[in-house]
């Protein structure tokens, strides 16, 4: 698989203005130029909060295949500006037909969830080996519980709703022990009771939600680059404003990419309590400095390499989503009998 790992430009400074100058993107704050980047080096632009873009820049990005996403300051998706769909129209028609077929849709939903549960179990087993005697048994028990749901996925004729139920049960057991993945000396500043969002009510949830937003954007870009419609999923059904297939694809990567990075940032004290603020509504949000710390770590993590078992090729982590999007497209075209989910080893 040959594809260049392009940069994603994340703009978090409130009041920033992006414009086109020649073949470059210029970022201005209070009429002062802060950054210039060649457009051809960009894979996407993500704007958080009060960030403006010139119409000429949006047009150039659409023509160049650079998606521009607009999110609220705390990461809720608002809208995307994208160019004409890429890829063969026959591929998308096949995707839509599969999504409308309950049996075919369930088969793909099963594959996405199987990948997620396998990677979640691996994360728990790995953490148990390194945990204290107080934490290791609970982590092993949770890994066993996730493994039980993974085996249950093999039952014939499971409906998509039944598959969602197994995924929900596994996620519940995982997040029950998630506090034990945080270093004991960091648990005071980063307490975690359960997974909550819209809005996140503690620092751990705020960090996870932010990383899941970044992962969703990368998943949507990978799918679109391989001719698929990020909005039409199999596990996540159609809903206005929701990119169902992007959410499907990112399930396999939550534990090995987003969750693992969140824990690394917390346990290594790269993210501290001072990197968060609480709004008047009680929502806990990353500060400007906190967002920059996370974005820097995210971009750096995407440069690391991992072996892709099915493709038998070492890829930058930032291209793993592209590898899975390619395999999904090949399956829908009939080149692969089944979609092989990514397994973290």
C-alpha cells in the first residue's frame, strides 16, 4: 500500500482567520500571520470554535481533496466542506445496498465489533501484566468478560441489535476498570466514574472525547479517500449529521490509539489538571494549552509504525485507517470474501 502520510492542520486559536495565498494556506490571528503551509502537504483542516475561512480557501481545498471540518470549541462536529466524491459510483451503490440489507449489514457490524473487542481485550491483558497486585486481578477479569462477548459474536444469525448489545456489555466492563489503567499517583487529579459525554463531566472523559473527535475525522478522511461514503454505516445507522461509517471504522482503533494515548498523556504527566477548565454548565473542557498538548502528541503518535497483520506491511499509525478503508472497499467490490478488522498485536 503506497500512500503519503499528509498533515492535518488543527486550528484551535479563537478568532483565527484562514485564507489562501498562492498555493499556501495562511493562518492569521489579529491580522498577524502565524503560519504558512503548502496546500499540497495537507490532508485536512479541522477548525475548533470561532475560526473563519475565506471562500477562496474553501474552494481550493475542495478542488484539492482537502476536507475542512468545523467543530465547536469542545469538539462537537458541526459541518464539513468537501469536494466532489471520489471513487467509483458503483462502489458507493454497493455500500448503500449492503447497508439496506439486514444480513449483510450485520456481517459487517460483527466484524467491526470483533476488531474492537479483540483490541480491548489485548489492552486489558497488557495492562494486567504491568499492573500492581491490587489492580491486576480486576483487569484480568474484565479481559475475560470482554473475551466472552467476543466469542459470543461467533453465534450464527446474530442481528445488528444483538451485536450492539454485546458491544455495549463489553464497553461497560472495560470502563468499569478503566480507572485501574491510570497510574495510582495520578488518580487524584484524574478520577473516573463512568463514560460520559455531551458534555464530559470530568477530565478523563474530556480527554477521551477530544481524542475520539480527532479519530473520527481521520476515519472519515480515510473512507472518503477510498471512495466510500463516511455517512452510511452498518453498526451505526443513518442519522442526520452523523458519519456512521466513520464511527464504525474507528471502533477498532479506540483502545490502541485514542485510549492508549490518553493514558500515556495522563500517566506521564504530559497532561495535568491545569490543562482543563469547567464551564458554567458543568462541562469539563480542555484549555487552549491542553488542546495544543494533545494535538502535538496525536500528530507525533501517527508517525510511529505498526505492523499490519493482514496487509503484511509496516505502516505509520496515521495510515492504518487508510489500510482498513482499502480492505473495506475491496470487500464491497467482491475482491475479499470478508472484511478483516485490524487487530493490535
